[in-house]
């Protein structure tokens, strides 16, 4: 065989070898997962552990199952629920539009504290909570951090802040300083009233029962405790101050130890104006 024939044969073998290698490589690549493959099932905007398949919006109410203690550790598993049919754990009051995923995860908590400060400070025992999106959630278009409010010890019995409506029933766990209300004829329930219309009472503050005090003692001394704190500011020739407490079963045993302090007319007449001004962000709206 001439040198030319040997060279041609070698070249032919090289071409065949390269072709076979390319075929094997192609087959191997075809078995690899494509980088464009999308995960199956709906994207969980806040992560699989939270479990919500949709973005939380202001006004949404949730029930929460915490992994550890309340507010400790990873985010809770959440489920949407009605706000007024039965007690629930928390409500979304606002959202923080983050500029990036890092911004949402790093700064969401401080922004939510600021956004909810007026409401939290006007409630007896509230706690703000920030829930940023997960990376899959961010990539799917959810760029807002949800700003929720919870009670530290018990559940919420209705809407909170500006999501309340005039005429809705008011409860110790969702009422705010500055709320005006009127009771029903049997004096067993309170309903949110407009402060510029005749109403029975207005909330001026809260007092936490002293450590070691029993429910019975706190309840018996509710008026005195409120008068000691607020009497010099609000008691005059027509107005008095008294304290109200929730039931032992529904509130005290769950850890809610607050006395609600109210201003009322001592002559039995109705109040007709506001004594304490509420920020607009906490005021109930007309029905």
C-alpha cells in the first residue's frame, strides 16, 4: 500500500470515528434534562412550606400553622379563610413593592413594621409579620412582600384597621384606640360607629393586667386601673372612664390579658364627637 493509500485510509477512519463520537454525544445529550424544563405543578409564591398557590393581597385573612412558637423560626403554613365568619389568625394589611428579591428578603420586615405601625400601636397586643416571596415566586412575577398582622396570643375575630366597616361587630382583639362604638339593646355586643354620630363609648387606651393578678381581680378592678391611667386626661363634668375585659375562656386563658379603657357620658347621654383622633390608615370605612 502506498503512502497515499495509507493516508486516505487513515483519513477515512478518522471521519468514521468522529461521526460515531458525535452520534454518541448527541444521544447522551438527549438524555440530559433540558435547562428550559419547567417544574410541574403550580408555583408557590412564598415557598412550598407556606403552601399558598396564589399571591396574598391586602384584605386577605389567613390561618397559620407555625413550625415552632408563634413568630419563631421559618414562615408558617398558611391557608386563606373568610375574615368575618369565624376567628382567624392573621390579615394582610399592606404590601411592600420590593426592587429585587434581595430587597424583599432583607428589607421587607422593616418596611412592613413601618407600614403597619399605626395599626399595631393602636391595638392591644398586635404583631406585624413580613412574608417575602421565594425565588420561584419572584421569578413568576410576585414582587410584593405581604405585610400581615397577628395577635400575639389569641386569634382575630374580624377585619382589622381600614378593612373594618361601620356597623360591624367590634371585639377586644381587633379594636383600636380611637374606635367609637354603640352596644345592642341587651348590652351584650358592641358595633363600630362613626365618631361624629351619637355613640355610647370611645376607646382611649389599653392596660395590661399586672403580673400575678387573676382574671377575677383584674375584672373587678378594671375601672380603677383605667381611671388611674386615663382619668386625669379624660374625666370631666360630663365624661367618665371605665374598663372592660373579654371573657376568661375566650381571652384570658389564651394569654390575652388586656383591659380596654373607654370614655363614656356619666349622665347617660350619647357621645357625639371624637375624643381621640385616629390616623386615616386605621379608621373603619363606611359599609
